[in-house]
């Protein structure tokens, strides 16, 4: 992940073998959502990235969201 120095989002890069677009439904079923990063890459790359917001939730809710997100990427 990239430490945010401002704004409302941070960008996370996962293992190259992971396609974040294919995990959206699983994340939603775990009660969390993210924005796949690939639309932010003009060269068609970025399938293993995601955009996460930290603007609205408390630190405790962010920790819970990260746990739920992690469950979405375990096979």
C-alpha cells in the first residue's frame, strides 16, 4: 500500500497473480468494497491493484474492513 499524504484514497498493489476485478463479488459478500485499480492505468495494466478510501470510517472500522478484505482474497 502507499501511505497517503492527502486526498481521500490510498492505492494498494497485490501479488501479480491476483486480479482485483474478479474478487469484487466476494468482497461485497464479506461486507466490504473497493475500486479495482486497472481503470486508472492507461496501458491496460494494474489488474493486481485497488483503490481504497479512508475518508469516512473510523480507525476501528478501517481495521475491520481490512480484515474483511483479507478474507476476500484468501482462497
